[in-house]
C-alpha cells in the first residue's frame, strides 16, 4: 500500500466515509475498539494494511455525515500508548508507522498498520485467543473471524488450498469415466504432446491432485469430485454444488407471485457442466443476425458475445467458494443476466481487471486452464470488458461483497447510448450531464441502483472521482443516497423514474433549460444557479485547485454574504466535493461564527442554507 498523507486520507474520508482502508477515531484513549481495528488491518488479505486517523470525529451538528478534526491533546503520550499496545497485546508484534501532522491549529495522528505476513496469520488478541480474538476488515467494519476465516488463514499459511482437501468416504468409482475422456479430448486439442495423455486414469487423477491416498485406498479430493465426479456422487457429497438457471419475467425479482420464475437445476462434473451452462445461456438470450457479402444464409449471433458468457460462467464456477453450501445462480431477467456465486473476490474491487490472479481453487483452475476453458493470468475480466465494448454494450458490472461473501456479474442486454437513450436523457438537459454521468443514469434505469464500484466499472475512473460524480447526481435530485460508508449506494428518484417530461427544478437551484444535448458548455454557474456578480466570479476563478484554506474560507464568506446558499450550491460554485466542503469549511466556519445557519434550530433541515454572520 502506498504511503498517504493526512490530507490524502482526509479527502478520501470526506468523499467516501470510513472504508476498508481508513478508520477514524477520536483518539482520547487507546482502548478495545482500537485493538480490534489494528487486528483487522493486520489480517485482511490482499489489502496491504490500513490507516487509523486519531483526532478525527463525526460532526454531530452537520447537515451531512461529515467529519471534523478535533485533534489529539497529548500526541506524544498517545503515540507511545498505541505503539506499546501493538507490541504487547497480539499474537505477534505489530509495528505501526505513526506520524503526527498539523491540521490548522490541531494535531492529528496518522497510524499505518501493515498487513501481516501469511505465516503470521491469523493475528489475534492474546487475552481473547482464537477465534474470538481474531478480526477481519469487512467494508468499514471490524468483524470477528469465523471458523471458516481461521481455516482460510491456516490454508494460506501452509500454501494448501481447500480444493486439495480429501473426501474420505469416496472411492475410485465416484469418478465419471466420461468426464475423464472429455478431459483427454480437450487436453489433446490444446497440447497434443502433453505427457499426461499417456497416463492411466488413476495415475492421471493423482497427477491432477484430483485423488489422494487415505488408509491404503484411493479417495477423491474436493477438486477431483467437482471436476470429474459422477452425478450421483456429487448429489451425495455436494448437493448444493450445482448451477440454478432461473428465468424471471420482467426486470425485478419475483414481480408476479403467481408466476414467480422458472428454474432449471444443472449438476455434473465441471469439465462437462461448464459447456452445458454456457450453451443454456446462449440459447436463451436475444440474437442478432449477420449476413456477409456473398453469403446465402444468415448467421445468428448472440447479442452478448460468446466469450463474455463463457468467461462469466467459468469465473463463477472456478472461483466460487466450495466451503459454502450454496449453488451458483444464473438469473435471466428481461433486460440483463446476473451470475451470482458464493465467495467474494480475493482481489480488491479497485484492482479487478488488472493483470495477476489469485485463485481460491488452484487445482480446479489449473485443470480448466489446461483444457482451454480458463485463463489464470487475471485477464478474463478485461477480456469481458473489451468484448462488450466492441459489441457496443454496457460494460459488465462486478460486485464483490465481503460481508455476504458473494460475487456477482451483471450483463445488460442493452446497446449503450442508442437513439432511445439519447431521447430519454434529453429530459435532464438542464443538468448538463457529462457522458460519464449519462452512462451512470442508464445503468440506474436498467438495474435499479448504482454504487461506487458500478460507476468505476462503467466509466474507468478512480474511487474519489466516482464518489464526486455520484454525489453531484444526488445533489441534482436524480439519485437518492442509501446506506453509509463502504455500503453506500444510490437509487433513482421520482424524477428519474418519471416520464420524459422534464420536471421544473427546485426554487433557487433551477433555470431554464438551454441545451438539448447530453453535455455542453457550462453557463455562468453549474446546476442552473443565478450568475455571480463580476467581483465574485473573479474571486472564484482565482482560487484554482491549490488555494490555501484561509483563501477558500474567505471566498465562501463572500458568497454567503451575497446571498444564502446551500452546501450543494457552494460546492458546485467552487467545483469541489460537497462532503469535503461541508466537513473542511462549512462546519468549522459555523463553529467559529463566520457563517450561520438560515434555520439555526434545525441544522439537518433539507432546506438548510448558510449566510455570512452579521458580526463579520
């Protein structure tokens, strides 16, 4: 994890709340809560650790869920207490990197907690022991490790994956000879001279880690049963390791209680099950047809590219958690296909699609790679995105939920920004949407919700940019914000779900639409605000992006002396993130008497605005 300054972390905190890598604490005392956070950052795989900000607290009187810097009164004493706690209270010595930084006239502490090495995990609080004393960082929370979490840490410590586990009450008869023959056929196409093609069945199974010896006899491993097990053996030992193909009428889950859905349960060894599932999906999605010059017959082409369907199905079955007793679901809606599998992604959300792969089931992945069904270099997601882009379809949407321990892929059967989309978006021309924001609204219309990860998937932007754009859509009245922290998501407002007739913007934030395009040149101010007086326009334009906090506060004071303004209006005028402006400027200025609320008896009122204090 790269080193971040307090300013970097403060901006992330204000833009996206506490997250998997940032925790804010008041820092008045080093107590049990801090112990759990240190433990969670030390344990969470693949994150590189996390940051604890001491001297930062949630603002109690703010209109939004903002933070304020309260400072640490005894920074030297607090540093020493934290370092001693990390040295003495865990199963290993944790060495935090602690720095003291100034924010205005207050001192804050930034403590970076490094991720522990695999052979040291699980890190746990010694007084509590295992499993009660071990924690993981799930979203913005510290969660006590389950027995499965503990088993995973020991597995990673010994470099032995779960799919190598022996299933003792199995025998050689539990392997499907037809599946083995299919493996040989597919392997020969990929590499006709592969030496394993000359092995006998039992020798081949052992070489692929599909079988093992137990008490002098052959038994299957988890990988062997999933790859080559007979249907009867799979039903007996892993009844939930199946694929449920579900057809839903309409765009919502169970829209009609009388005709809820149609379901097909598919079970079998992976080497034959994967092609069957891919064929089932391809047969059921809309087709276009191709008729090239010189051809007499049309060729039906799936609307979603074949390579995308194959990658999605393979990833779901190859990377799923076989510890969980749940099926993989392929849900066919009227406008999309969702593939859901148990087991979150081992790769952080913001690194999905980058080169490099982490395999939960190494033996299964190796076999599927050898027969050409899977790649193991981390390029599958990127290939899906590129194929959807070539087909002018919405990018696939990926959602990894560590708390629910699940992963989902959504494929929209929808050409992006076609004539119908352009016509639908014209009703929001007064908002002067960028192309990125227009794409996000299309996703919300089709799926019913959007979060930071979805926005990043669609538009290839970073986390902070996605947060800022989604908040802007919220401030314009197009999205409603739900949840908080890492669980924040947005749903359409009534304006977004209404007909194409544009609604009149709210008083004080509206304006007469002057454009009929998705984006265009801005007027005097974004969002349809009234034009600023000449002197204020010059002051705002002179700020730039690196103005001092004192200079920004002075411009805000001048703006609020001109007329009362809401936080969303001030943020848009300054071209800055609303939560950041509220936490870094507006709340302190109210506290210091520079600004005052227009509705002082109800700071959280939805119509709340700020004006310059009469004493100033």
